[in-house]
């Protein structure tokens, strides 16, 4: 076992060295879920990177061409240095979209470049237009094994969002700038890794959520940074009666080493569209700078249309917070359960909150909650009495946490 592993490594570095020698080209190495047998460059399909010419048909033709290689080791499409104007295009399976560090993908302003898609079954209504939603810049459905990556880049002006379905997905090292809506929106998907992602939206822009895992299972978000006017991460699972009927929860989500700036919204919001349920969300090593709240649970007694039970009560239980330090805080916690439907089993331990020069008088504003606290300053509310307890963080790891990336390479001679 050990020997074969060493052999394999030897072979790999040999082939890289040989490649360098023969081609006299430098090789860009990058981590990815799977390396691809075939590689093509956008210019090979007639792409023009002048920032003015539309490349929508070029992206479509290139990806359609490369989709035929899915069963033969897969393919990667390299977007070389330049400014690549494009409307929406769809990805394909067993595919890597590799964006060079000096490449910028610009979203086209022409609305005809953004097809209207049917409503999502768990929402039952359009968000952008009546009865529909605009396709994202980079979109895909029913995909598997897709990688969208970029070698560390400078900030780029880019109108962008992803909506991808049923997918094994890696999004890494991208910078998304000035998306008009949610930036990254995986829905009905599983096994997703999002890492080294930077999202910049104006802090006064509405609805520019950073990352929205929506009815997704096994998602890992790490080492990423979001500035937004809305929630940095919003965990979702469908809307009202449609979400209840569709009944697909978001579960097994781990967020780690994540930084958020959002003066009017939350670092991590659960909801408000969460009718399919949310369970097993873990957040570790989160930095919130100038945010309105750290974690916010947005729910309410049933909202909705005729035919939907307006009295339906959500069930919120088992929320643990531990090892938190905070500075310059106006109020420590607002924990607002629902009348006759308290949030239960809340546990908060080892929390040290330093207040601003003019703090609110009522530091812990709690209603309709039940649980315990330990080693918390300032003192918590009466509804969360002190108990000698260290709130738990799940010990068993999620399978997605241990997914290791391979080292793949492309020639830098593009
Ligand atoms: C893809 O492009 C290559 C190179 O231009 C061409 O030889 C091949 O026929 C194309 N494949 C398909 C399926 O269009
Ligand atoms: C992408 O695929 C969807 C179906 O999932 C389709 O409705 C849409 O037109 C496609 N978009 C483009 C730009 O081809
Ligand atoms: C995706 O897969 C589902 C289930 O297999 C199918 O009903 C749907 O038509 C597919 N969508 C697309 C755009 O291929
Ligand atoms: C993404 O960034 C990380 C951390 O800087 C780096 O280790 C990794 O190689 C980068 N990936 C690519 C595709 O450049
Ligand atoms: C939703 O699915 C879960 C299993 O995932 C099941 O236990 C539950 O009864 C379902 N709820 C409804 C309303 O169908
Ligand atoms: C979180 O930070 C602590 C202290 O720096 C470190 O020991 C731990 O490994 C980190 N955990 C993760 C998941 O990054
Ligand atoms: C504390 O927050 C206030 C705004 O709430 C800000 O004006 C002030 O600069 C902050 N102080 C520090 C030390 O960050
Ligand atoms: C406590 O929070 C409620 C909403 O949850 C708000 O209406 C009320 O004004 C707050 N009280 C104080 C004293 O801040």
C-alpha cells in the first residue's frame, strides 16, 4: 500500500517535470476535486477578450463541445487573460472552468442575454419577475463533478451569480463583485465545497446575499470573505406551502474560517425561507466585523397565501453558541422566540462581550426562549439561567469535511 502510494507520487512529479522540459512552459498547479484529461482555451472557440464583444455564444459552443468529453476523462476550459463579456451560460458535468488570474468575466447588460427560467418548485413564485427568475451568469442543472476556480486574482468587476443543481461542486479562489442578486446559490444539491471565495457587494445594496445553500446536503464553506448589504450567508429551504410540500431541508452544513462585513444584516442567517427545514449547521472560527448580528434566525408563524396554514408553528431547538469574543457591541443578544412556541434547548457558554461607549440598557433581550448559559458576560437573561455546562460542538465529522483535493495542472502558456 505504502509502496504503491510512493510510486504514484514519483510518477506524477516525473510527468510534471517532463512536461516542463518538453514544452518550456511553466505549469500552473492548482487543487481540484478531479483533474481533467482534456484542456481547451476559450480563444480556440473564437472568444474575444476586449470587454466589448459578447462571448455568450462562444462560451456555449465551447462547453457544448467539451461536454462530449465528460465520459473520456472530462475537460477544462481555460479563460485566458482579458475581459470576457458574456450573458448567462450553462456548465456541464465532469468539467472545470479555470479562470486565469488576469481574466475578468463581465456580465452583459443586455437583458436578452439572461434567459428567464421557470420558478423553483420549492418557491412556487418568481423572485425576479412574475412567474420566473433570471438565469445566473454561470448556471447549471443536474450536474456532477464541476469545478469553478481561479488562480488568486485581484479584485474584478464582475456581475455574477451561480445557481447550480444536484452537483458535486468546488468553487474556489474566485472574486465576485457587484452581483445584482444572491451571489452563489446552490439548490437541491449535495457535496459542495466553497473555499477562498471573495464576494464584494455595496454595503447599501439590497438582496445581495453572499452564499445561499438552499435545500442542500453536505456543504463546506471555508476561508472565505463576504462584504454585503444583506446576509453574508443565508441558509434556506423553500418558501411557505411550496417549501413544505417540496420538503427538502438544508442539512450537514459546515462553515469555518469565514469573515463577514454586513452593517445591516447577519453573518449567518437561518431563513427566512426555510419551510423545508434546516438541521445540523456548524459554524466555527467566524469573524464578524461591523455586522448587525452574528447569527440570526428568521422565521415567523406561518406566512402566506390562501390555502396555506397561517397558524403553522416552526420548531426551533438545539442551538449552541460557544467560545465567542465580541467588541464594541450595542446589545449582546436579542433572542426572540414565538409566543406559545418557544425556541428550546439553547446553550451558550464561554462568551465575553465588550460593549460600546453607549450600550443599550437591556443587554440580553429574550422572549419565548428556553435554555442555559455558562461563563457569559454581560450576565444573560433570566430565561437562560446559569448552569455548569460546556455547550457541545459536534464531535463526529461530516463526510464533506474530509474530502481532499488533488493537485492538477495546466500550462501557463496561454
Ligand atoms: C470540438 O472542437 C474540436 C476542435 O475544434 C473539433 O475537432 C471537434 O469536432 C469538436 N467536437 C464537437 C463534438 O463539436
Ligand atoms: C440552461 O439550462 C436551462 C435548463 O436547466 C435552460 O432552461 C436554459 O435556457 C439554459 N441556459 C442557456 C443560456 O443555455
Ligand atoms: C434534471 O433531472 C430531473 C430528474 O431526473 C428531471 O426531471 C429534469 O428534467 C432534469 N432537468 C434538466 C434541465 O435536465
Ligand atoms: C486558492 O488559494 C489557496 C490559498 O491561497 C491556494 O492554496 C490554492 O492553490 C489556490 N487555488 C488555485 C486554483 O489557485
Ligand atoms: C418531510 O421529510 C421527512 C424525511 O426527510 C419526513 O420525516 C417528514 O414527515 C416529511 N414531512 C412532510 C410534511 O411531508
Ligand atoms: C479555529 O481556531 C482555533 C484557534 O485558532 C484552532 O485551533 C482551530 O483549529 C480552528 N478550527 C478550524 C475548523 O479552523
Ligand atoms: C464602535 O462602533 C461605532 C458604531 O457603532 C463606531 O462609530 C466606532 O468607531 C466603533 N469603535 C471602534 C473602536 O471600533
Ligand atoms: C426587546 O426586543 C423586542 C423585539 O424582540 C423589541 O420590540 C423591544 O423594544 C426590545 N426591548 C428593549 C428594551 O430593547
